[in-house]
C-alpha cells in the first residue's frame, strides 16, 4: 500500500536520483579504496614513530593525534566502501529477532544510563533473505543515530519487530495474507528533525553533527541496503519530540505469523461499527476484518454519507472508526459533528501517517484512540475491544 511506502518524488526523479547515486557510488568506492591504502601507510608509519619516541611526551601526543585522525578517516573510507558495495554481498535466510537482540546488547554498552532501551519483539521468528552483515549495519546505524539524538537529555530507544501485509488492497477470501512484510521500527525520544533536515537525511555526506562525530553516510548506507533487499524505509519525526524510522522488508513466506495463532488470540465482539474511509479498498478490507471478528459493520466511503447514516439513527452505532483526511470532509469535522449528535460515542481515528498524530491539533475532540494504517486484524481487534470496554 502506498501509504506505508510513500515517497513524494515522481518516478522519473527517483530514477534520476538512483542513477546519480550509482555513479556516485562507483566514484566514491574508487577513491575510498585508494584512500584506505594511503591511510594504512600513514597509520603504519605513525605507529612506528610512536614506538621510537615514547620518551618524548610532546611528540608522543602529536603522533597520537595523527593516529586518531587517521583511524577516523579509515572508518570513513570503510563506510564509503560498504555504501557502494551492495551487489557483491552474500544473501541467505537470516533470523531477524536474535540479531536485533544482539545489536541491542552491543548498543546498550555504548549508551549512557540516561537512555532506556525498550524492545517489543514478536515471538514469531522472522526470517528475511539478506546478508547478515547488511542487516547488522542497518540496525547499528539506526540505533546509533537514535542514541546520538538522546545523548544530551536521555530518553527511550525502542525497537519493535512485527509483520504486516503490504498490499492491503489485494486482501481477499482466497488470499488473506498477500506479500507479508517485516516491519522493523527504531524510535527515539530525542531532539527530532525539522522537515528541512528530513529532506536530506538520506543524502550521502549529509550530517548535522559536529566535526568528527558524523560521516553523514549512515542513513544513505541504510537506504542502499534496504533498497537492495526490495524493502522500504520511511521516517517520521518532529523537533523536540523524537523520531521513528520504519524499515519494511519482505519476509520469507513461511515465517510470517501463523494465521490460526493470531485468530485465536484476538478479542471478538458483536457491537455495531460505522467504518468511514474514502478509500474503497480499505473500507472493504476493514469491514471484512471486523465482520470476521463478529462485529456488525456499516461501511461508508465518504464523510457526508457517514454523517447522514449516523444522524439518521445515532442509537444504532456503538463505535465509529474514521479516516482523518477524506476528499469531501475532514475527519476532524466529522468527529465534531458525530459527538455533537451523540455525546460520548466512542471514536477511533485512523491515519496513514504518525506525523498526523503529532502535527494535527486534536484538542477539544472527543477521540478515544488512534490506529495507524495499514493495520492488521489483530491490531484493529485489540483497539476496538479496548475502546468499547472503556
Ligand atoms: N534518530 C535521529 N534523530 C534525529 N536526527 C537524526 C536521527 N537519525 C538521523 N538524523 C539526522 O540525519 C543526519 C544523517 O544521519 P546519518 O546518515 O546517519 O549520518 P551521521 O549520523 O553521520 O550524521 C544526522 O546528522 C541527523 O541530523
Ligand atoms: Mg549516523
């Protein structure tokens, strides 16, 4: 679904950008390779000189600086090399869950105690087809950035692993779970980013970090790897609030959560729900999910239509689930009208973007919960039950 795989650029621009990146990659790797050889020589001789002059403190200190700068440059060259070398990796089935846990252990050691680490990792073991070192790199880079964003004030770094179906519109009785995707989210409560910064974060060498602290390559490497794995990466952030990085990767078919298991665990109900979204495919899918859970659903594909249905007989609805942005009516306006007609009616707002939840002003609205599109059956089941039971 394009909501989760959103990108604002037209295809031609993306292609042009892709070509530019490829050329840049070839150029960069050539330079980086030579650069590493030169650095090896600098480091080697600086070390030799250091051995010879251990009795001269000043020389020792200066050589120490030379070495430290050289190591940093070598790291940079290494990053550039891994950035441009995406084709020659060895892909095989990789279990993601243990790798995430492993990386979090590594990261824990490097973060100050003011940063808490939370993990919400599904019991289902997810397998993807990838080079383990690439996956490791993706995780390390995202977690390092998150840690850096919270260096000053502390906060919470959270990593979640779940799965979802990418092509919600393709869901049908015959094919209830098309192309399962792994969703890996790394979030932090750090300083966040302005929209101007977000625009450039995936550009190679773009960094807002002071000299030596950042190479500006982390995220462009991450993006390169994710693309190479036929995945997508999206970002949501707000200055002062924190950031979310979502990585979507195709799962190896047999490792998605078994269907029976989710059905057994999700709560059911028989209440009457008004479901509003101007995307017909989404309404259809939501309706199917909710009806399977036992609910009675009135589907609407327009705000006005929903309002009419509701006003006609407010007593016949126990819950409303509505989209935020619709062509004919703003979801917020709809919510206002609905709660005027029937104060206290439970309302769940559904949106494709977490940004909406941050940016929009929901004060004064009678809202009970948010749900993020695309949702799966278990997610909607839980939210609906919780709101109805409140
Ligand atoms: N979790 C985050 N919170 C805030 N800003 C971030 C985060 N992740 C990345 N950024 C921004 O994106 C920029 C580029 O990141 P990256 O490519 O990893 O390079 P580097 O970390 O070396 O600066 C960072 O300098 C920072 O401005
Ligand atoms: Mg980084």
